[in-house]
C-alpha cells in the first residue's frame, strides 16, 4: 500500500476484504488525485476489484455522511457504488469498483448515449425526497462563502488584483445571479455533477461518484455542471438537443413543466454561480496543495463567464468586469506553466 496508509488502516482493509468474501488482497494501485485531500486506491484479489477511499483526519469531510448519502441515493435507485465497509475513526470506505470509463475521457465515443444515461440518473437524484436529516440547503450563507473564496483566493491572491471597482461590479451581478437561483424549483443536487464524476459502467448506465457534498438546491445546478463542460466543445445544436431530452424526462418523471427558454436561463445562471465557486475553490487548492493540474481550466472558466453573462442585459456589467480579468489571468498562467 501507499506510505500514507497506516498499519491499522491496512489491517482493517485486509480484514474487510475477507469478511465480505473477497479473499486475500493481491495488489493495490493509487487512482486519480482529487481537488480534496482524499485518496483513492484500486484494491484487488484474485477475482475481485474494489475501491478504497481514504479520508485524512482533520479535513471537513465525513465518512458517515458519505455513507448516509450513498445509502439514501441507492435506496432511490441512483447508480452509486455499493458500500461494503467503512470506519469513521480510520477514515476508510470500501466501495464497489465501477471501472475506468470516466466520462471525462470517453464522451466522444457515444455522447448521445452517455448524456442520456447521465440525465436518467440525474432525474432519479432530483426526484428523491428532500431529507433534511443530512441534506443542507444551498442558501445565502453558502453563496457568501463561495463569494469569499473567489474574492480572497482567486481575485486577490491568485490574480493579485486590488481594484475594488471591478470586484464590486462582479459582486453585484453575482448577488443578482444568486437571487435568481433562489427562485428556481428546489431538488436534491449532487453539487458536482460533471464528467469527472461520472463513469459509464459495464451495465451501460452512468455510475455516480463523489456525491458526499449533495444538498438541496436549484434545479439548474447539476445541469450546469453536466453541460457547461470544461473538457469538450459541443455545438449549441447538440447541447440544446440534450436540454430537450431533459425537458421531456423531467415532465414525465418529475411532473415539471419547463419551457426551453426558462430551462436555458436556469442553467446559465446556475453555471455563473458554479464557475465563480470553482475559481475560488481551485485557487485555494492550488495555493494550499500546489495542484497545478486543477487550474489549467481557469481561462476557459472566464470565457464561460463572459459568454454566458453576455446573453443577459441585466448582467452586462459582469461581462465587462470579467473580460477585464482575462489579460491578467493569461499572464499568470504563462508564468506558472512556462
């Protein structure tokens, strides 16, 4: 195992494998690096392969909350990994292995099929009962926290910007966006429903990962994560066809009547809030953990903000303000990656 795994953790893993009928461990390999401090390992025996999630002590992520949400989603027939064993004190969770066909690297193979399967699983999430026991709501407090991450970590620390006029213009428009999100229908949200967290499984369904931050929020939020993709450029015609697929399924499964124009606005405004949040969070990750691979998409995120806000007259000041950051960002990126 990795040097990060302690002897008690390794003992627990070996015992859990045997207790669940998976036999003796024959190999382990570390998987992708996340923006959080969690680590993932593929653990194999002669006939079985599972995933071990390691949650380090002292970080704001709960093993029991992940397990509770996983069981809740599984009960609602969402295709999340089965959880075999976990230990809160050791920070370990042993789960089903969905394989390696991440949407992030395989969407071009069959995008219509992949997106339809992702929409089907999303509808299941959104149609789940809103359980207040462990689902918090995306509220003003979280909107403010997201803004503070953007202001401190992206605007002031990463870009080294100090112009309060530009910052205030962005903030006023950000507040307008958040106010619009509060008017959208509320559903259970994955909160990071992007192609990095979706796997096309052997059952030909979308497998859902990293749901530990799931909350109650606006219906456009997960759709924005899914379709405002950082890794693929789809034509507007193609994206709009997927929007219409969602509208049809939402009417049938959720009993929700959505016009195409209203859905577009829901998604656009949710994407603006999401992109502000991502810029702040990943700037923090970069500064604290030096995860350079997670900031490569910053120019694209700014482009999304400019393009999306430019479609709405009420956000024209955001378009201008964000555009004014692009030159500074490009110089910063050149300095980091040169």
